[in-house]
């Protein structure tokens, strides 16, 4: 496990006692900003649409693994586990979810009890860190992470571990926020509380791509998907009691070119 720094303790609190997944900015036990289709202007977004956006982000990531039935996938930062259950079902895969938070793992066991019962050999949740992955070499056909790498201080170590546990030619895919290369990120801490505290780290996406290449990954590809994320997520937050919070600043940071949401894929 990583050393317990102040920042790490804050992250653990956020996913432990605070139970971020219960906040109304999220829904359906997912904890991500979502991949959205068009939402007509002038109407409320439904709770079902908010949940569907988060499930769709999972599909967008995992479809980049070029999945085939029966393959073994590792999810990094599986949270409350509903995404891993969805992937096991929809892609006919064997999915192991990894999370460092015992509280999230307890929620995952409870929330996905039915799926765990139906898919005993295809769905499981495990405690551990993405920088010390508790599996042997070459055990997975795909490794993926949905909106979690912003919490990892040592992405180079994560990249080495992801590469190690992938079978040769296996695929890696992730989606989360990074800075566009060359972006001025100096205003972010003043606008985004989790960046100011260090809970979220917004790195240049090219640095992460270089970490993947240095770990031995090939065909590293970076695709900005912010147009599918930020505007609709902001509309959703505006409907909640968090409408006056700093969370509304994400959209402005995106529109100024200081941050974006990216899909990053690679072959092991
Ligand atoms: C924003 S949530 C995303 C959860 C899920 N992927 C989703 O989209 O619903 C991030 C999760 O990553 C976990 N996490 C953070 N740092 C981690 C680390 N170093 N190793 C494993 N899990 C970590 C947290 O405990 C949390 O459950």
C-alpha cells in the first residue's frame, strides 16, 4: 500500500466515512462525471439519465479493450463496484475490482450481492493499491480505470504495475481528467477545492502517456472527450443542492482550456 500521507488520509475519508458516492452529484452507486449524449436544452435531466451517463462512461472505456467473451479484466479503483458488475454482465467478462478503501469494498459487497451470487466465477472485489497490484504477472487480458487515476500520486508506478499484470498484447484503457499538454494550470487550485488540497492531481496528459510508454506499453493513444462530459455534468450539478459549490468551476476550467477529460488507451 502507499504511505498514508495527509492527502491520502483525505482521500480515504472521502471514500470512507464521507461516502462521496451518496452525494446527489452522483447516482446509482457510480462515482464519475459521466459520458453524456445530447440533452435538449430547457428541461431537467432525470436521475435515470444521470445514472446512464456514468454507466456509459464504463462502456466507452471497456469497449477500447476490444473485449471478447470470457476475458479476464482488472478494474483499478472499482469504488462501489456497480461498474465492474455491469462490465462482467454486458461484456461476458471475468472482472476483478481493486480498491484501496475497505468501506467502498463493503459497499460493493452489499450493493452487488445479487450479481456476486449470479456470477460467482466472474465478479470479485479486492483490497489493494493500484501502485502495488496484488496479482501475479500476465494474469489479465485487460486493465481499466474509470475516473480514478486523478487520485494516484505516482502514475509511473501504476503504469508499471498495470503493464506487469497484463498478458502480452493485453490492453489498457482509462478515462479521467488531465490537463491538455501546454495548458496553464496555475488557476486550478484557486477554483477547484480537491486540486487545492491535493486529493485530485491534474497532470499534463502527455506526461501520463509518456509514463505508459516508459512502462513498456505500445500504441499509446490519447483522445479528448470533454464535449461529452463537462457541459452536461455541469447542468446536472446545477439541478442539485450543490449548484452554488466550487464544483461548478470545472466547466469554466474546461472552457478556458485548463483541464479536459481524456480517454487513454495502450497495448501491453
Ligand atoms: C471517483 S471513485 C471512482 C469509482 C468508480 N470507478 C466509478 O466510476 O464509479 C475513485 C475510487 O478509487 C479508489 N482509489 C483511490 N486511490 C486508489 C489507489 N491508489 N488504489 C486503489 N484504489 C484507489 C477510491 O477508494 C475510490 O473508490
